């Protein structure tokens, strides 16, 4: 029975029937060629219109906004509780710090009019504050606010209830922090501590005592969860709090009353993107103006028409460590394998760190030569040098008595040169690095097995020391004393000294380097430490990573450096956008 | 009779909910181990005392059944606790994000329904012809294609490539609204909704169009359709007024089955498009071992599913006299 046919559908049907494969290829080829032509044409047009970085002499435009991308959400806006850059970036914009920081980590004045030198006995620091700083509600920012910030962390009356992350350190180091007059703060330490300014005064943000004292007194144990910490109504920095759409973005507004002068931008948005790929995509679409670029995507962004890119060597240091404590009951390998220094050194020489930097870090890293990052003033080149030399490594292992067995694995006295390498799963770079390590060591006769573990198990190994070889990465702060928790025997099982490394000479040198404030003396001590540790080799320094940034071409003066890229950003108020939008 | 039936079903629902919470709790804690959420383990200054203090503050040092008991007690008082990572009440988190997820999943369902009806009908009417084959192939492909891949392709096609070639993206590729606009501009919200809703709806479309097609075919072979034609009724009227109406009833059931998925179904799309929904949030917090938040969201979703099923059971019993009360 004939059915009525829908005319429209008929046309579509005919189209499908008549559209032969040859036609398809011809036409799609033409379409592709045409769009390429269009694309090329557009680029030519844009180039002709002078698209490119504007001349430096262009006048600064006021107004507009900037959107920065991060891959995680802030957890708090109170510096006393903040531990991650997603939180410290907005904190640094909303709160004026006691001292600010240059790109190389040198402290510079901020609320404090000058960077104080310690007293002759090295125990006291006097801060003279500027007298024109105000809170956004009009109150003066005074020494009381500075004292309040420290008090909640070291004063026994509050510290154990508030439970700030830095409290254990401050309770141990600080004798008192007092307001001598309205604009003078005196800090007295229990013992000389050279990194005091760098570690606890730079980027430290006074809190509004006139708002928070009563919040604290009402419920000190709940201070961490005070509403202020998630929406600071009263701030002191270049920007004020606009709003926080959780897991989406933080919006900050310019503070016209900022003592350093109103920022050029009207608003600043810190937008949360799901991962590094999303950040690069949004940089390309323009939904983000600024964001960090993952090393694997660096080449991909080279052709982005709307981006400038910057990179610099940051304080990142990637490493692996051996379990070297012979008395460690968990150390299957340690007592019998890694107790021999020549084994540790030989294994290190079997790793091609340059290739690691080129392939796994996509050329966005350089081989490390010591236990400090490239940014450290204490970095020494007077250390034992280890070239990539697998034949020498093999010879060293032969000489140490590790003979190659029939299965290709070396053995000595019935013990095989076999061990595990652990790192946490979920970090692609680390997973690749441990594969490279395992393969490099297999090539010289060591049977290394990769074990990827959850992050919680990985962090547990700090205490249990339950591993053979561990791989990780550290971002160091300015002061070299950050390495103490990794190489001093008293931190075994308590902090970063997972390796169980003991060297009383190193302990002595590291302690001495903290109790003198003479930079030259300190450097000399650190030079000695590096020489010893690079000989002892409880760790194998791998690479130093680059910090990579994509910046939209309309953004000017966005100039992060190794130590002022996240929280301390004294250059931020001078950032401006060429279109003023 | 009905009362006893409902009571029995309700009791089963409570047992199911308890089971869900116990299993979720157990799974989280057995994988989490000693890990304390919110602590920055990469900080070289981190001390064991700090970790211990925070663990104690969160009650994580107590035996798991004590922790579960305390949590359950609080939940019965409608207190879901606070997030261990950011300290905000869990219910606040849920309330802030649930509307965004609903916006996305409802839009996806509408998109799916709106397109699968014509697709299914056309396929049925042109059964065996080239149009039918093409639509079938697209359906199968659409079902086989992973959402995240489709999402990334769509981001490239409508966002990255136009932005690089023409200077501006055709559509926004992330978020539910422009940060500066504040989320109150309906047009802004709509443009942000297009890409994720289409990607999410594509999966629905693929399945539902097939269903509509077979349902339509079945209806078209029914006696009453033949009768209508025999009476001389116009083909258009037969198909679009009588047959279609009956063919889409199974579709209603299918859409109904998706109701529990309203809360959790958009997870992959939410992550790819940075959509501020509850699925993505739960996923990120699960990775970070934010115990309280994950328990809160899982329980909430479980309550919705169980309540929905309970309601459906009771309605069937009330409406359909063939259902016995046993």
C-alpha cells in the first residue's frame, strides 16, 4: 500500500543515495583545503594588522580584569592555616605582608619599613611598621595585628587549641612577640635561628585583631573554621574579597585605599580548572589569561596565537633516595645492599639524567648536581661529579663484589641485587621517572621493581621507612636550612629523612649553619655539607624543574619569579591589560 | 494491607541505606589508612606532631566503628558535619552544587528526549533504508564514544580552534557562567550550558532513539493502527497523533530510570567542562579523602535513589490493581 512520503525526508534520502564515496573524498578534500586557506589567510591578516606584543612605551591602561587558572580550590583565606598555593595566591593579594620578596628570595620592606637585622646576640628582631596602612574598614593596621598573628601560633594560651600547622615550630623557637608601641614589634627567639626572617616573617600576614580577637576567644578550637577564614570581610592588601564560588572561582576587587597604591586592574579572578590540559585549552580560548603550563604541553603552546610564554628555573628538586639504615627492620635491602657507598654511587651513575630531563620532563628541566636547587645561594659546585657512565657503574659493582649471575642479576654472598622502587601513583611524571630508573638499573644488572602506591601509603613511609628506594620531588623555600629535616639524624622517621641517613659531621654542620646569621659563614658550612652528602649519596639528585607560564598577550607586567610567583607578588599591582576589559 | 506493604518496603529501604553508608565508610577508611586529609605532606617543615594533632582533632585516631557510630548519631540529628579539607558544613556544599548538577542533567535529558523522538520516529518510518542505517550507525557510535573524548573534541571544535583562528571561541568551554557576570545572566548561563549538556545528552540520545525506534515499530504493527488506516485516516495523523503517543510511553519509563542519575550521572562531563556540580566535587573530595564530605554526598544520593524507588513501588501498588501486596 502506498504511503505518503514526507518531502523533506525524501530530499535527505536522495542526498545520501547520490553522494558517492568519490564525491565525498573530493568534497572533503576541498573543504579542508579551503579552511586551511582561510586559516592561513586569517593569520596573514592578523599579522598584517600588527598583532603582537605592544611596544614597551605604551601607556599603562587602568581598569579591566585578569583571570588566572589553578587546578585546585583554596581551602582557607587565613595565612595561619594555609598550606597550598591555591590558598596562598589569593591570601597574598588580600593581605599586606610584614615583608615582601624579590624574585630571588631577598626580603624587601612591605608593612615593615625595612628588613630588620638581628640584635648582636642574634635573638631579637625589631620591626618598624609603616603608619599609613589601614584595614579595609578604616581601622589602622598596627603592631597589635602583627602580634595577634603570631600569638595564635606560639602562645600556649591559644596555640594548642588553634592547632595551626606552624605551631610546633613557633612554640619551639619563639620566646615572645610583643608590641612595644603602636607601630613597633619586637620578636625575641629562644635561640639564634638564621632563617627566622625568610621562613616566618616574609609573606607573614597580620590579621585584624579588632575583628578576630573575640572570634578567637569565643571558640579557640573552632578558629580554623571561623566564617572570616572563608570570606574575609576586612582585609589590608591590594585587593579585597569579592566572593568565592566554591570549586569555581575566587573574585577579588581592587582596593583603592591600599597603601602601596591602587592596582591597575579592577578585578582579579582565580579560576579553578579541572586539570593541566583544561588550563592550556582555556589559555588558548582566552577564558584564562594566565596559568601554569605542564611540561608535556609546553611545545603545544608554542603556536598559540594569543599567548606569550615565560619560563624560569624554580626551586623544584626531583630526587630518589636509598633506604640506608642498616638497623631498619623493614629495610629488606638496606642492610645488605645499600650500606655500601660504591653501590649507591654506581647506581646513580647508571641513570642518564640529561635524557630524563629531555624525555620525561620534555626538556623543561636540567640535571641536578647537588642536594640544593638552582635557586639557592648556598648551591655549591665543589661536589663530587657523577657523569652518566654505565660501564663505570658496572665496573664499580664488580669491584664491590656484586658478580653478575646466570639470570643477569648481580649477587653477592647469596644476596641478589634486587629491590623495589616506590612512588605515589597518580603523578604521571613520577611514574615515568621510576620506570626510567628501573630500566637504567636493570641494564647494569640490578633487578629493580617499580611499586606504585597510594599517596597515603607514600606519606606513611616517612615514619615507617618501609621501602627500598623512594622517588619524589620537593619545592624548596629560600633558606637552605630546609634540607635539615632530610639529612639530620634526629629527623629519621619524623620528617623528611626517610632514608635513615646518619652522619654526625653533617648533623653538626647543619646545626651550626642555623645558629649563625653570617651569610658567608653559612655558605661555607653548606658547601661542606654538600661535599659530604654528595659523596655519601643517601639520595640521588635527579633534575631541577622549570616553572612554565602562559600569559595572554593583552596582559602586561605579569612577572613572576622563582620566589615571588605565588603568594608574595609585589609586582602584581602593576599588572595591566591592553584592552582595559 | 497497604500500610503493612509500605512499612515493609520502608524497612528494607532503611536497611539498604545503612548498608550503603557502612560500605562507603569502610571502603574509604581502608583505602585511606593513616592519611590525614588537608595536611600538606610535601611541606619540608611538616612535623609528626602536627599530623597527630590534626588526626586527633578529626577523630581519625579512634576505632572505625566508633567513628562510624558518631557519624551516624550526628546524621540522625541531621548534622552531616564539616568538610575535613575546608571546614565548611557538608550540607552547604551540597546545597551550593546540587542546582548546578540538576541544571546540567535536566538539560541533557531534555536534549536527549527532544532529539530521540524525531530520530526514533524517522528511523522507524524509513526502516531498512539508508537514513535508518545512518541514524543507527550514529547511535551506535554515540554510545561507544567515551564522554570525555567527545567532550574534549567538542572543546577543540567550538573553543580552541575558533579562538586560535578567529580570535574568539564560539562557545565557552568551562564553568557554568562567566566569573565576572556572577551567574545571574540567563544568556550567559545558557551559552555555558550548551556544550556540556549536548555531550551528556548524546549518551541518552543514542540509547533512547533506538528505544523509540523499536517501540514505534511495534506500535505501527498493532491492530488499532491498521484499523485507523483502513478507516482512511491520513498517514500523518496515524503516525504522529496515534502511533507516536503510544510509542513514547516506554520512553517515559526510561527517563524515569535516569532520575537517580540526575545527581551522579554527569560526573565525567562535569570534570571535562569544569562544571561546578556535585559529581565532580564528590570525585575530587574522594581522591583527597575528605571523609565527611564524601559520606555526606553518598548518603544524600543514596537517600534520593532509595526514596525514589520506594515511591515508585508504592505508586505501582496503589495504581495497578494487579500488583499484590505480598
